[in-house]
């Protein structure tokens, strides 16, 4: 268990790389004028891929602990926990559907490339959803049984 907890800290370098590529497009206007749409799409794709990888590593954390009191209050409350899981599930599967649709039906190569980043992010969010369900089951106050 401690091994995976330590590996989960690899999320931070991936998120910092994503942050770098999220900020990078703001520098294009100084170097290249206003003809940089291709580079922005490429950078957004890289942001999505690295966020997906970072989120995947974050799911290796110990689900018997929470990060802070705010998240503990959400996961202890059955209603708030279910709402949080519902939001995460909606976001995850919406992004997955959008990414797969773009990949299959888009004729533009730029959108196909962007769809890879969206799919990567949604795969990371699937792991995050699983971790959220485990955290909810470990911390909810009303039952000790896992939710179905």
C-alpha cells in the first residue's frame, strides 16, 4: 500500500507539465502574431494527455484517507457524496463520448488529434471515479456497506 502511495506523487510532475503547456499558448502572440491555431490545438492536446496521466497517478493514493476537512465533509455525507460521484461520472462519460465521437466522425486531423487528449483525460477520470467511490465507501457515516 505504501508503494502505491509513493508512486501517486508522480501525479505532480505530470500536472506541472500540463500547466506549462496550458500557459505556453499565451506566448505565441509575442513570437508569431496571430497565426498559431495549429500550435494551440497541439498544446491543448498535450495538456489533456498529461492531465489524464496525472489524474491516473492520483488515483493510487490511499482511499482510506482524505486530503482535507472539506473533502471529508463531502464524503461523510451520503447525499453530498452521491452528488459528487454523479458529477464525476457525468463529466467522465460525457468526455469519453465526445472524445470517441470526435475520433470516429471527424474528418479534420486536428480534431482527431485533440480527441486523443480528451480520451486520455476521460480514461484518467474513470480511475478517479473508482477512487471517489472507494473514498465514499470508506468515509460515509450512514453505513459501512459499499454502495451499489
